């Protein structure tokens, strides 16, 4: 299917961002800034710290790390798993913040993964951790689960929080979202938090469309999380972008930072910015 055909096939009316009043009517609080559970000043200092890469800091306007992490209700004394941390964008904040009184566990690809891309991604992350041992030296690295449980011998029986940023759409595409969510539930203590940020598909989007576009509907995410043993506790619009129509020739990858279309409409996509995203806080029941 060519790009124009892809766009024309999925041109229903744009879904407007859900208003706070509407979500309130559904019985779910909309918390744009904070859950009230975490107002740790040390978190603000970690976000503002000069050790952070200027390239990473430039993306704060789209990722809102302080508001997002506060919404999840984290505390600096907790044990937190960061799932699929990539090159360490959030690790750069979480590791120093949790270093003294808490613990950060990074669940990354295996060093011996069959995929060269995944092995290289893990090598980049390992090099990142080794670059500043005074900041990242206490991070524990484990392997991403391939089934409904983590298999690493050193994994704690119970953790306080599991965080995943823009990964669920990949698990939908790869067909193991349910198994992965069950793995998270297996290590979270009762009442523990699962924090999810991902590209937001329109309500009612088909599974086929989500796989093609890289966006995931909130309803689908909540349904699968519930099936894995979670309850949606609250949602936030802190990472919303109303300028993102979500109907792009190259899906979400049309937008920055990917710009998969190259120079085609690059200025238009740059003006839109990064994707419209939902932010959910679940608790393990």
C-alpha cells in the first residue's frame, strides 16, 4: 500500500482530546500535574541537574519528565523497574534520584539477543551506565521478560513500581503485550504502580490500524492491563499534543524524532512536534 492509500484508508474525523469533565464522568480523576503522592524536591533537582544531556533536556517540552514521574506517585525510597530504557533517557533522571535511598532496576534486551539491533541497543545502554559510575553505578540491569515472568535470579520478589515509556505499541506489534503485562504484575507488590506512557490512537481504532500506525488506544491499553491484574487508578493529559492528528503516511514515525519520511513534509511534522500521548497510572490489584 502506498503512502497516499494508507492515509486515505484511515481518514475518520479527528478525535478531540478527552475533556477533564468527560473523564470525571467516567469516574476517573484527570491529574495534569501531580498525583499528590510524590512531591519530592529531589526529583525536581534530578530533572534540572546539569549531568543530563543537552539533547535529552531539549525533549523535556514533549516528555514532561517531572510532571509525569510525580503523577506516577513515586518516592525516592522505592524500588522501581524501568522497562526497555533504550539509551537511558529516563535512567538519567531516575538513577541519581533513587541512588541514595531507593533502587533502580533497568529491564533491557539480553546481551546475547538474536537481533543485532537489540544487542547494539543493550551495548549502548551498558556503556552509558559505565560512563558515570558515581551516578549510575548502582543500577541493576536485568533482561526483558519473554513470557509472563521475569527469569533473572536476582529479581526482587516484589517492587514498588514498573514504568514503561512508549513501549506498549511495540509489544502490540510483536504480539506479546498480554504476557509482558503479566510479567509486570508478577513482580509488583499489591497496590504497586504500573506507569504507562504511549502514543494515543483514536477511540475505537482497530488492532490492524494500531499495528500499522504505532498508536495504541486508551481503551485497548486499559482492557489488556485489567486482564493482566491491574486497575486504572488515574489518567493524565500532561503528555497530550492536540496538534497531532495521528493520521500520517508513516504513522507515528512521521513525527520527530524519527522523521521517517525524510525531507517530505519535514517542516510540517516538526511544527506538530512529538506524538499525542496518554499517561496512565495503574495499580496491581
